[in-house]
C-alpha cells in the first residue's frame, strides 16, 4: 500500500508535487497519472529522449503543467477546482526495473 499525501491549494495558485527523487538516473522512467487515467499527464524517459507533459483527454491541463527535468517533480500552475483529484507518480528504476509509486490527493478550494 502506498501512503497518499494530502495537498490543499487555493484556486489560481501553483502547487508542486515532489517526486521524492533527488536526481533521476539515465535509465529511470517517470510517469505522472491523474485519476487512474491510462494516458499519463507527464512522462520522462531520458534514454528514449522523452520529456513531455500532456493536456489530458479533455484538455484540462493545457499550459498548466511544468515538469522538472532533474527530479521529475510536477508543478500545476494557475490551478482550478477541476484539477482536484488523485495524482500518482510511477518511478521505474532502469537498473532494477522496479517501480515505486507515490500518490497525492489534491484538493482545490
């Protein structure tokens, strides 16, 4: 079981969800998901040259996501109530192919 960290934020503010990694290794793969959606909202795979944020299926994250290159932490800018929900990061260590998960329950008021 993964502990879920609760994060409260006010509409219009920015919030950073920390990966907990001090520095990604070349073989690491990071994926951020929102509300268990299949498509990630952010992804880093250095080996494959992937460093992307996505708008989400309904476009709700357009121009709002900022991904930290070295750590994989995710910042949501100018947050709205529709961005409330569960965010999960999966960090797959290339050396062990073991995936670590961290979850954040974001409440916007």
